């Protein structure tokens, strides 16, 4: 047994680092989805009319309660994912940060705004936001607590109910998040996790929701997008990435190496925005490669309840086998291993040591395919222009990282990257930069989380326009244009209109 086995209506969950069974959860069936949706819609009507303050009070209590029960949260995350405790802590900290941001700014992002009316003085215009109603989410296994609940918080604050399908590999973290929300005063029907395989629950979920959000592979994202298009409901998709890092002269190599250790190996490389390819200027390549090799050798890999480990296991033996296939394929075709790359007999099959490759070429899987593991390749470049060209030669476009000395030079390079988000002297910072939108382009997805977009995506925009009522209102004005003289006068007024400040 790898990570889970279904027994009747129960799903066993296993710690991939230790092989131990850590519990079982009820297995939802396709027929359960419609009933969950009916309960959610009934609860959502009450929730939407409760008002922002009432909804915010629940999320504020959740924020504090999750931090108060941190040990339980971290243990649950580790038990089903095998990750290092510090990586589990990142999940908790980021969930808390998401809650704080939308508690502070969500009402502002959803406030009704005045616009210019069709004609100054005699007409008015406003634009506001209304919840979609029932939001569906499909979340992955790599950040089971973070992705299991963080995107749901702005959806709930906006007045929606949420049906979520967490990964069946790591369901307990989402179920714990649900318990924390209920203990904070949330109606249980407003946030309902449905645990089961995607092929069984995905289509029924798409059939009942008003909006669907998905985080996961590009292949599955396309299936979700087709289903949303068939029903003409909005969707957001955060998909795969093959994220580049550029290291140019002027960068402090020690800092860039530290950035790479986090950017490539945090969460055992199972991060959509992690670094998988590094383009290093020829003038500094040898020294950078030497420093990286040394730093990788100092990382601690293993299973522990304390904070001493830098990396834990991957999420499953099967996923580890996929990552090993990338490594073995590259080495078999001539890639050189600078660090890692060998199986450790003292650790289980789900563990892969942090691995650095060089001398790769396009024939290798690791060159262009998303590895989603602790594997990074270094490539020597002759110029910043070549680095940008190679970085952009990908079907993906999620995240990028630039290390180039002066802030201006680095920012100029970052702006040239064909990605949705780019970091200067940072690799993963975007996920904790809550006030700016995060998302990809190309095969990395559509839509954005965080910032105003991260809560407005869970609401439909409604415009209200108002005219004077007498005589039929504004629309009746054109009925007065009954002669050529009146029409010429009207057109002259319109021509002057462009030149009048403040009412254009």
C-alpha cells in the first residue's frame, strides 16, 4: 500500500515518510454531492444576508484558533504528507496571513463604487459585488492545509458557501480546517469537504456549483476548464510551472545560493512556484555551482517532529518514482550530477535527496517537463539576454526569480520574464505578498489569488445606473431630436463635451 487504500466507505491515510497508517476518513460518492449542494445553498442565503461583520467575526476566530491549536495543525499536516515541520509551519503561517489580509482589506475590495453616469448631473452610476452563491474547489496534496482552506476564506467572507474536494491522499488537513471553522462559529453546511477520487466527484461537483477554483496539474486543469465552459460558469486555474531563476553578475552569490536552497527544496520541491531551472552567467557560473553543491550537502533530510530537518519525504512512493524517473533519464542521457542523485538506504522510498544537475539538454524529461520534486538544473549562459530568452522558452509561465545586484537591473530583467509573478532577490515571496495578485500565464493557468482579485473572483459584479424619471428619463432625450437644427445642436454639445475637464 502506498498512501491510501479504500475499504468500503472509508479511506485509509498513510504517512509516506514512515509508512504508518494515520487514520481513515469517510469516502464520498457521486450521489452525495447534490445533497451537500442543497444544504450549502440553504445555509448560504442566511450567510450572505448576515453582513460583513458577522462573517468577519467567524474568520477572525478561526485565525486565532488555528494558531492556538498549532501543534495539532502541524502534526496533521506532517502525518499525511511526510513533509518537514518547518514546511508545515509555512502552511499555518500563510493561512493566518491570508485571513488577516482579507479581514483588513476584503470589505474595501468589495465596496460599492461610484462611477460616472452617462450624462453628468442628470444620471448616476454605481458598481457593486454580489456573491456567486456556491463555490466549488478542487485542491491538491502538496499544501493540504494551506490550499485546503486559504482560498476558501475570501470566498466565505464574500458571502458564498463552499464545497471542496481535497486530495484523497491528504484529506485530514482540510477536514481539520473545517472543524476549526465550525468551532469558530461557521455553519457546518457552509464549508463541506467531499473526499474521494477526482474522476468520481469532479463532474458532479462541476454540475452543482456557480464557480469552480482548481489548483493542480495542467492536464486536469484543462478538464476543469472544459467542464466550466460547458456550463458557462467562471473558473480560476493555478496549474503547473517550470520556474526559472536568473543569477547575473553583481548578485551576492551567497544570498543567491540561500535563495535557491529555499526556492528549489522547500516542501521537498513540491511547490508550484519552486525553482526548477537556473540560468547563471558564465562569469560567475563555476563559483556559484561550487557554492550550491556545498550548500546542498549541508541540508538535513529525514522525518522528525522537531524543526531540525530541512526536507521531509515526498507525498508518496509513486510520486517519488516519477521524480526518480526524471533524474535517471537525465543521467542516462549524459547529465552530470553536482549533488544528490543517489538513493539513500537509510530513508524510505518516498525520500529523494536534494539533487542538482548540469549539462542537461532538451532530450531529457527534466529539461522542459515539470518535475515537482527536489531537483534543479543549472545552465551556463553568456548574457542576461540569453538567460531571458531561455527562461521564456517554456510553455509554462507561473513564477520567476532574478538575482542581479542592483535593484534597477534586477527589476528590468524580471519585467522581461514571461511569467505571472516574478521575484527580485526572492524565490517564493509572492505567496506571502497578499496585497498583489498571484497566478500564471500560458499553460500555468488563468485567474488570480490574493489582492483584490483574490476576493472579487468569488463575486459577480453588478452595475446600477440611475436617471431622472421625468418624461421617461435620459433615454427619452433622443426623442427630442426631431429636426436637423436640434441634431446639429446636440452634436455640437457632444463635441464640446470632450474639452470640458471633470466631466469627460
